[in-house]
């Protein structure tokens, strides 16, 4: 049986994916600056530099990290829409409220699994947008997946996703709500290199298909940027 939350957890790092107690906790932007997106992400991203978004003390990871970042970006964007000045939570190093119990991080396992499947597909799509995952790279990834803490079925799922033809419209179609669109965009930002023109074009096209407001897009990119460690 495939556990999409576990797969995403291994890719993004951090602690538990979270449960209903998530609502009682928050994520510090300082804390987010310690743990690596490595391992499986290193396989998916190929020659791209490994990026970091958390730390050893991070209590949550995977879908909880993405939910928190997208939720924070959404809140900041809405505040700007209402003409509000950034509060203490908006500055670098401020507290990022956990999204547990919201659309960004639902409590029900089935809903979190569905969200995790969507975000995995979006991340892999973005990672291969520059065409670097060719047949030879697929073979290399498959060989190294043997070291991952995944079942045979989970490894097969990942390889199936990697081998799928790039279809940005299929990814955009998974955005059943504006909030889901924000999370899809957030995970895509994590998987691409903005300095790569091909990948930057992919991200721009994805934002267009997701019908993302330019302000929300900028807010998401800003939150991701604040959570990343310098290269």
C-alpha cells in the first residue's frame, strides 16, 4: 500500500507529517532554515543544488511544511489585499502558524493522502520541466531508490510519476480550489531553479493555468525564499 505522506516526508525532510495536534503548534521561520531537502529530492533534482528548508529541531515535515508555508503566504496576501501592514508574524524569523485543520492541511488522513499525492505529482513535474530526467537518468534514479525507506509499491509509484510525459495542464487540473492551487505552486517553486530560463517559464505557465493572482504568487515565492538557507 502506498503511503504518500511518508514519501513526501522523505523528500522534504522534517519530523512527523502532523495530526490534529498540529493546530496547537506553529513553525518558526528560523526553525525551517535547518533541515535539508535531500535524499529522494536529490535524485529528482539531479544536478541542481540541494536546498534546505528546516532543521534538526523541526517537529513537522512533508505536507505539514508545505501547508504551513502556503497558508502563511495566503494570509499575507489577504492582508495586503485588505490594505493591512505586515504584522510581527510577517517578518523573517517570525512564527509561521500551522495550517492543521484548514484546507491547506486537513485533519482527515484520506484528505491528507490525496493532497500528498497531488503535491508529489506537482513536484516531480516541476523537477523534470527542464528535461534533465531522460531515460538514462530514470535508470540512475531507479537504481538508487533501493536505498530509500520505501516499499516496492511506493518505489514503483515514484518511477511511474517520473516516466509520465510532462503535462502541465494535468497538474493544473488538480487545483480544485484556490488554496490547493497555492500549494501546488509552492511545491513547484521548491523543485525548480528560478535562474534556469526553461524552469522559470514552466513556473510562469503553471501560475497562469492555476489562475494565481500575481500578488499571491509573489507572496508564495517570498515565503519559500525566507524558509530557504543560503546556498
